[in-house]
C-alpha cells in the first residue's frame, strides 16, 4: 500500500510533531511505503525529525519554482514562480477543473512533477492533521494545502482528512465556496478534532455521514514524555509561546508585547519564578522578533531565554514537561503542554483552542486573544498557580485517554482502507 502524506509545513514545529505521529502510526499499522509532500523539503535533510521509518520527502504540488541560489533577478523570478503564478493563474485553473469534475490535459503543466508522480502512484492520500481548510490565514483560500487536496481528487485518489480543524470561512467568490464543498464532499473520511468544525461542515451543506470525531494528533505522543513530576516539584520555570498572526499593525504589536511583559514581571516578582523559556514555534516567521520585543520590556531580562538549536519533537515536548507552567498562544504549543501535564494558560486565536480546553475541563483557564489584557492574564495566571498540581493531574488523565483514542482511530482508519482494498 503506497501512502502519500500531504500538506506538511516543514518550518512549523507543530506540523512536524503531527507528521511524527502520522509516520509512527503508519509504521505501527504495517505501512512502510510512505511519501511526504512538504514545504521546504530541505528542512528534512538539514533538520531531520522522523521516527524510525524511511520516507521520501518531495515538494508541495504548488511548488513549481526552480533553483533560487543565484542573484537578485533570479530570486525575483523565483518568487514569481513560487507564489504569484500559482496563486493567480494555476489555482483558479485547478479550482475550475475540480468544480467541473474534469481533469484537463494541461494539469501536468501546473503541478510539481514529483508531486504529480507521487499522486499517481498513491493508493491513499492523507492530509496531515491541522488547520488547512480555512480562510483565517488566506481570505482568498488560495493556499498550497487546498491546491494539493484538489489535485489528489482530480486524480481520483482516496483522500483522507485526518484530525482537522475546518473553517472558519469567509468566501470572496461563489467559486471558492464551491471548491471547498467539492473537497469536503470528495474526501473519503473527515476526522475532526473540535466541535466547531462540524458546524462549519454543516454550514457548507456537506453530509456529516463520513465525519468522525477524533483527538488532536499530538496527543498521540503522550507516551514519549519521559518525566511527569508534579509541577510543585519542578524548577520554577515558565514556558511561553506567542502568535503574531493578527498583530501586524504597530499599536497591536505594542499592546501584545506589553501584555506578555507585564505578566512575566508579575510571575518573577510576585510568584518567585526564576526563569522564562520562550519556545519559538516557527523556523521562520515573526515570533522570534516578537519574543525579543517582549524581553526588552521585562525588568529582569537576565531571567529570559529563548530555546534555540531547533529542538526536535521529542526534545521539545520533554522540555515543556520540565516547566512548572506554560502560557501558550500557538495551538500546538498548547497541545504539547496539555500532553506533558504542564498547567496551561491558553490564549485562543480560534475556537479550536476553546474546544481543546473544554475537552480537558479547563475552559476557565482559556482566554480569547480578542480579550487579551495584562490584568486578565494575571488573574488567570494567579488562579492556576493556586492549584497547579491538581490541574496537572487532570491534564495527564485526560491526555492519556486522548492518546488511546487518537491512536485507535488512526489504526481503524488504516485497517479500513487495507481491508476494503479501495484504490483509484
């Protein structure tokens, strides 16, 4: 059975953890012929982070660019090939083909050759867990993930949407809405990780018969945590992750960094914490500059450090398990914390975080980032510090149940496709 795993983002540490789970479970279910389609495949050569399984890593189907290790003009041309051309020409052509239900002859000219070859050989295509079907990041829906799902369906491949958050959607054209409906209705199975996703699927008038509820993939790594000491016996360390997706204007950026700095000052001066560890969740992006701006505002700057050297998935989750408490804005940093039994103050930029915290019975320790303010953060922080050992126990008990469920769901899904022998 040839399995193609698509939609992997190489520079996102949460996505890398999801892939770690998927590959490990594929191997556990007897699948050893795996190809992964990823952004920036070079990051899997320079910074490998695989379980003990052989995989081929290829580019996204969207990536039709050529070499970029040249001068300025070549880099400009590369940008045009990598972003502008796919978004404004290739994507609409693929969208229209999917809507019409016909695979055009020129499709081979629009798609990365290695990706297309992998699709043609695949018996099953799995979209890695995560938040790929949404307009939160790109209002026009013209993303590599959606493009590559459409290609798999145009080649009549069984497409499995594994452990997804679906939506929210704000469509800029009726054709975009139809495309999303085609992808959801064309998928063999849709596994969702939060309740809000079911409402989004129903709103777009897709049958819920093939929708199944599962857990977040990274809960499937619960067993890799090597230490589960109760927080009261851990070193007085706070872990922090930030998310700057909607903090691009100067006023919002300043308010955001100030809010975190005041929380850190409070933790160091009032609660006796001795160190703050910032965990960047991107190998690229703006979270590093945001962290540096927060540190500038902290009075005891010597207590702050940024976790460097790209910790792999197992090292990363175990570093979080050593923190007494975690303040997380990035989704998978929150999942790491919940799975590691590190009491979590969760900041939600999307309903999915509120759903995760509700699943753990910890919704009182979650705040929407639209309500973000240093006073509210400090209030929740104080409440967690009064009861962090019991919170940790609750997290670990629930995470273990999630671990068992997500692994069982994945195994049943693979065995279903094996027994059915369903191929294109």
